[in-house]
C-alpha cells in the first residue's frame, strides 16, 4: 500500500487534523496568557517594598481595572494588613508612632502563593481541561479506527472462489496495514502533542507566573493573623500600663505644680500686700504722734 494512500485515508486525516487544531488552540491560548502576564510583570516590577505604603492606591487602581487579575486581587486585598500610625501630640509638635512594632509596610495574613498561582493566573483563563484531554482523545482514536478498519477488512473477505479469495485476502492485508498505521499515527501525535504542550506551558506560562509570584512575595511579606493580634494585644497592654502609671503619678504632679504655682505667683503677691499694710500702719502711727493735742479729724487730713 502506498503511503500517499495511507495519509489520504479518512481516519488518518481525522487524527492529523485533530492534532493540528489542538496545537493551534494550545499555542493561541498560551500566547494570550503570556501577553497578559507580561503586562502584569511590567507594572508591578516598578514597585518597591519600601514605597508600597505611598503607592498602594496606584497599585490597587491598576489591578482593579485589569479584568485578567481583578478577581484574584480583590480576594488577596482582603488579607492585607497596613502599618497604621497614631499621631501623638507632645507640646506643640506631633510624633507618629506605629500601632505595632513588627508590622512594617504592607503585609498579608496569607501566603501570596495561595492567591497567585498557576491555577488563578493561567489554567483558569481558558479551557485547560480540554487541553489536558487532547492526548487521551488522540490516543483513543488509535484503537477506535483500528478496530473499525479491522472490522471492515474482515467484511471484505470472500471465499466463494479461489480468485476472489486471493483478491479479498490481499485487500484484507492492506486494510490491516492501514489499521495498524492509524494506531501508530494516533499514538505518535498524542506523544508529540504532549511534549509540545509541556514545553509551551513552561516557556510561555510557568516562567511568567513564577516571576509574578516572586515579585508579590517580595512586596507583601506574610504574617499570621494570630501573630498580628498578639502584637496588637502587646501594644495595648503597654499603652494601658503607661496610662495607669500616668494616672498614678497625676496627684503628685498636680500637688507639685500647685505648690510651684503658689510659690511663684501667690506668695510674692501676699508678701507685697503684707508689706504695704505694714507701711500703711507705720504711717498712721507717725501721723497720730504728730497730731497730739489737735483735733483727731484734722490730724487725719
């Protein structure tokens, strides 16, 4: 049997066309994913961990406007913990103190890999299950068309005459050869497809998604929610202790401030007042001595 006839056989053509269409679908989908992942990488690579607090709104706006990653970003954003500060006034100046001494910049209570992985970044963006099923379909074409051609070949055998028997046996052998070739083409195409798909996935998808995972892991350090609550409890106890100490020392400080105020303001005023009264009393005595024998009223005036 000529190979040209074999390759023009309908079962072989079905296997070949299925293989080609599957490869094209796989390449197109992986290229689309790679383009979207590259856009994300180019954007988030401009951010640094130290300036994330100030540029988080910019990052959030871009992520929310990108339909490729917006759903995953919303879920991830709910796990973020921000380094909040409290303004404390001392005199005429304000000092900013962090709520927790261990929570710096922006951290997450979950591992970023839980949200940014191959499933959320790659396989959920197209019919990945169909791509994984194609090798099984191609392999299944082999026995399907093989047994079908064997059944057709057995139906062509004719033992009515020696001449027909020889011709039918020759046709049967050709049919068996075509049936075996269908299985070879089906299994070979399945193996080739599987190899090409794995290589394309690694080059176009896996490397880009791994880079996104590394960048997100560097930007958002993970902290357990239990640890963060423990830190808040510790800081709260420290503040409560400071408040208790302040309340305990307040009467002493009030007494000291009152004594200082009395000594600085009221005592000099009272001393001046007493000195003035003494001077007035002294003058009245002198006037009384000088006006002896005269009218007391004239002495006063």
